[in-house]
C-alpha cells in the first residue's frame, strides 16, 4: 500500500505513532526550535490537523514584542 502525502513548503518529516501513542520530534526540528527534554508542548487539533507548539515561560517571552505599549492596560494601584 502506498502513502500519498500533500504538503506545502519544505519537505515533510514522517514519524510513526508508537503502541503508546507517542511520536518522536525529528532531530532537525528539535534543534531548529531549541526543544529540550522536559520542555512543555501545547497541542491542538483544527480541521483534522494536529498542531504542536512549545510552551514558553514568561521569562522567555520577555522582549518578544518590542515597542508594545502597556500604557492604560493596568494601573499601578491594581497590582497585588
């Protein structure tokens, strides 16, 4: 039986689901995304496609949106 795979962009890596429903993230992707053992991953299914993304800590996210104004979002008196 042959498998037909459609994709856009770069070549797609193919992984196999284990008997425990586990998959291995290919080495090239782990290195490109700097995924380490113990990192948290989020997963969502949309229209039959599974999306997986790395959950980042607040500390890692600091500075991701330079120039974003927080003025008026929260008053100093609202802090606990």
